[in-house]
C-alpha cells in the first residue's frame, strides 16, 4: 500500500482548520501533517514538512491566498486546493486561483452543512497522485478571429472537470465570434458557474452565458451548465434549446457530462462534435461513446496536457475518442469539424 497523501492545511480560522483536518484524516489514505494560520506560517511549514498537497484559504491576514499561491507556483510548484466562500467574490477569487495554477477548489461549508466538502478527500488524493510540480501555464493569448470561418450546422458539446478552467479558456479563446452553438458541463461548485461564465464572456469572442431553461441554441453563443441541483440537456430537434432537469447525480455529479452528451447524441446525431477535457473519474466517457456510435465526431485531451488524465483516459479506453489531441490543438480542430463545406453546409 502506498504512503498516505501528506497534506498541509492553511486557513486563518482554527475551526475551519480543525474541520478540514477531521474530514481528511478520516480517510486512511490521507494524513494531515501540519496546519498554518497564515501565509508566513505556511511558507515555513512547506519548507519543513514538504507536503504532497496544500489546502489554501482565499482570505487570510498578512498575505491573501492568491498572492501566496502565485509565490508557490513561481518558487515551488505543487498541488494546491483552494477553499473558498460560496459568494460571488469568493468565486471570482477562486477562478483566478485556478487560472494561476491551483489544482482544484472546494467551497467552505455553512454551519452544520458539510456538502461543499463532498469530494475533498478524492480531490486531495488525485492531487497527490498527479505529481503536479509544474509552473502554472502561461496565459493563453486571445486568438485572432478566423475571418474565413463559416459555421455549419453542428452543435458542440464539451465536458470537463479538474483543470477545466484553464482548459476551457484555452479552447474557447480559439473560437471566432460566429462559433457553432456550444454547450458545456464543467464540474464546479454551485454559485461558481455564473462567475465563470462571466469570465469566459470577457475573455472570448463569442457570447458566453450560464445556461437557462429553454434558452435557444444560437450561432455565436456558448452555454455553461449551472452548478448545483440540475443537469443540462439539449432538446427539441426543430428548435434546439437548453433544458435544466432535476434528477439524481450521475457518476456522483450534478450537472453530469454524461447527461449532456447523451442528450446531444439523441438530438443531433452526426451533426455534433463531442469533446472531453481534463478531469477526475469517468463522467462523460459513456456519453461520448454514445455520440460516436451515432456518427458524431469526438475529441479527447491527451495525457500530457491534462491536469488529471481521468475522464479522457476512460473515454479513450472504451473507444469513445476518435482523435486524442494536445490542448492547444483542440479549439482549431473543433472549428475544422464544424465549418461549413464550400459546396454547402454539414
């Protein structure tokens, strides 16, 4: 049996440090080796303890979590999981942290409600396994609009999880203003997806919205599944639109990538492109296989460029992926597969 993942917990609240420690130490494959109340204590603890993973509060005295994360990624890159308040401000700060290079994020629970910490242990273990000792990826420059791109009739469906913030920015910044209608499920805490959609809308040429029930799919628009209580589906062949459905989690997730991909396979068939990006677990693999079986084109992110080669690995293993590509090639390939042919449209 491999050694437990060694974790340093950094939070200015003794209560929160104790709670995180208790949640993590309940799993025999995780061991909290130290705690710190601010960045200065954390810096000393990292040097002394050399943890595999750090959990890091966004708001701290002396130096906030974002500033400290930047120093970690520049001087001693390692897996960091951000612990954030479930507020608009907390979401924006967490998204910035994910772009800087944080491995993943969890929300702080309210008194008596540990649901935001669901998945924390698995994220810590995945972070430790990732061997992530890399510097944060350089910001992806905005792509020059593709003047000759003529959109065809295809719908694009994308699924992602851990590492998906950076990955989606890299893909979507390649899209021109007249991109194909695109629907996305990214595993993310409730209240974070609205901020993420707003962030993508500022960074990308197309219009990006958090998906709403009944929203019509239109050229030049991207729809991000809201985190929380509902799954995103695409319905109505005569006028394709978003549908948010209240159902049990699938593969432990709500929204689930499989639910989205299944609906796109049924609605669009061969007139679709499915893309599975970095993420833990297997969500999206079976749905992508269903898409491929009905004639859709399917892409997967390759292992070298994934933060976690989980979802794309399973999809590749079961034959769901037609092409496996590095992250910086996926946006351009989507455009090739969705462009209108010269003699007409696809």
